[in-house]
C-alpha cells in the first residue's frame, strides 16, 4: 500500500514538473526529469522494501573506502 502511494506521488510530481517546464522545454529536458524522478523512485522503493540498491554512495563504499583504509594502514594508522 505504501509503495502504491509513493508511486502515485512520484507520478504527480512528474506531471507537475512537466507542466512547470512549459512549452519551451525540449524532449531532452523532459527525459532528464523522467530519469531523475525514476532514479529517486527506484531508491525510495528499494528502501521501503529493505532491498540492497545502487546509489551514489555505492561507488564510494565499494572503491574509495578500501583505498582509504589501505592508505591508513600503509601510513601506520
């Protein structure tokens, strides 16, 4: 039930954004709006379902944290 409410809200925000862009917006602007909201919806629904998901911090956790730990160990910390 919560997932359906979240999807409905994201659809409402997309329609509002579509109207806010106006007639001057290009297809690229509308696709960018859809991609941004689609990504946000994916992350939000994954969080609701308690499923692991890719996010902006996934690259940091997978790559930069181990490199940072290696540097700290190398420096004697």
